[in-house]
């Protein structure tokens, strides 16, 4: 949760609305809810990715996601949000 909380604080300081889904549900269930709620981007912070120093960044409606180094995710999200005009 530390990486997610840190990223959320960084993005919120830049004016980006953030929701952390920390429910005890399977990832697929959470992803479906995020799509149903209409969130334009999803950042997935998981144990496996963190072990490799990466998180996933996915834009709603796209099939693929980008693997982004943890140290670059804040900038990558800000760039994606600004490019989308969100």
C-alpha cells in the first residue's frame, strides 16, 4: 500500500483525482468495477510487478497495458491524463 499511497499523494498534489481500491476482492472484480464506473486510467500496483520494479498503466477501452518503472509512474500518469484532456 505504501507505493499506492505515495503515488496517490503525488497525483492529488498535481490535481488528479485518485481512488484506491483496497477492497479484499479479486483483481478482475476490481478491474470490472473500475470500467463500469468509467475511470479513464487504471494503475495496478501488485506484489509481482513491484518485485520487478514495475506497475501497470492501462487506459480504459484499450486491451493492452504499459509496464512502467515505479520511479516513473507519477510522470507517466500525469502525461496520460494531460494527453487525454481529463
